């Protein structure tokens, strides 16, 4: 790999570390990461344009390094890679204020990066997962036992989005903004500034993921954080309904599902999710009540029926 980095980037690190095809090295006290590129080839130009725009505005973002061919993607051993300078301590934890700051940037972007059609994307994903589970179900008993419950949650979220599109109208505050494909369970700020992770979506996306992960990280200050967040961030009725739909959607489960099928983690790790269904339902209801104080959002009937089962973070 050292020869490839020398050849394609004219960089000459003394030592390169490798963890699962993620390469790390330092030159003149600057940290570089060479990571597999996991986006569509068509998005390459849109990603570099957005990266340059964010860098020019002095927004925190890992700076993409162009190769000698003036491209962001470098094929090494048949794997596409992206190289960038890391601009912040990878071990620092995400704060809601950082999510808020990025989501409030009015920045030009390429439509290629948009991911706003949630109902279509989720429906297609569920259809694909259902096809997969019919093919490999016997190999994954823990997934089989839990799959229908979480696809049911996903269907609830899809219906909530579809009804929102019919019953509410977007406002200027609902335009696409800097968002992320995934915010990982370790809540590392590194993910916020990874150009391989940045997309354009409704600001409800990242907020919803933070709220869901706050349950699994036992963040008991979440509602106080939300008080501060909503004091500085306006949400339309349309936007707040999208937010609740995204909170209901079990991305945390499907992320584990995909990692299990890719053999990145052991299947038993999904038990950490499935053992908390009752507690998470009650958490969902507490979030619903919190949002309901400010917006008259529709309820989810089965969730309301279970409102007396406990778990209050206040």
C-alpha cells in the first residue's frame, strides 16, 4: 500500500497502519485516512464539489485529497479508495449542537446527493430484506425471530411519512441540508466530518438518529438537550412529523442486520437490540409526548395503548 500511496498521491509516509482495509498514516503531524469508497461512482463529482464548498466556508470536514489523475477515487487491488486529511480528533463524541450547526448551513449542492424520498427508499429496502431473509433465514435464527417485528415498525414509519406528504406542506425550513448516511452507535464526531458519509437530506434525519441512539447509549439528558435544540431550531409541522417517522423507523436494527450478513459482527449482537423492545417502545412514547407538547402530531395507536408500561427519562 505504501507504493500505491507514493505513486497516486506523491505522499511518502514512514509508517502505515491497516485495520480492515482502513489505512492510517501521518505526515508532518497531519493524520490521513485511506478508506474504501462506498458511494455510487456517479456521486464522485458531487462529493468533491460539496467537500470544497464546505472547506472554503471553513466548515469542519475531512479534506479530500485528489490523486494524480485529478480524481477522488483511486482503485488499488480492485478496491476503490478515498483519501482525506482528518481534521478533528476521531475519539471526540458527537454533540447535538454540532448536528444543529451543520444542518443550518445553507449550502449549494448537487441533487445527486439527495436522499429525501424516505418512503420509497425504506419500502425498497424492506422488500430487499424480505427477499434476503427468505434465502438465508435458516442461517440466522436470531434475525428470523425478530425480523417481522422490526419490519412492522418500518411499515409504521413508511405510513407515517406517506400520510405526512398528503396532510402537511413543506416550508422553507424543510429544504435539504448537510446530513449523514449513518451516525454510528459510538457517536464519534469523526462520522460527522467524513465526506464518504455526507449526503443531503431533511434536517430531521440526523436529529432522529441522535434521539434513537441516545436510548442505546443511555443518554438520560436527551430531553434537556432537545429543549436547547428546539430553542434554536425551527421545525415546521411537516418537518416535525418527518422527525417522528424517522424516530419510529428502526435504522439501528437494519444497520446491525446488514453488518451481520456482511460478517462484520456476530449474529448474537442483535440481541442487544431485541432485548430492549419494551423499553424502547416506552421511550418512543416519551418522545411522542415531548413532541406533542409543541405540535399536534398524529399518534401511533398501538404505541399509545402501551403508554402505561413505564420508562420515563425525565
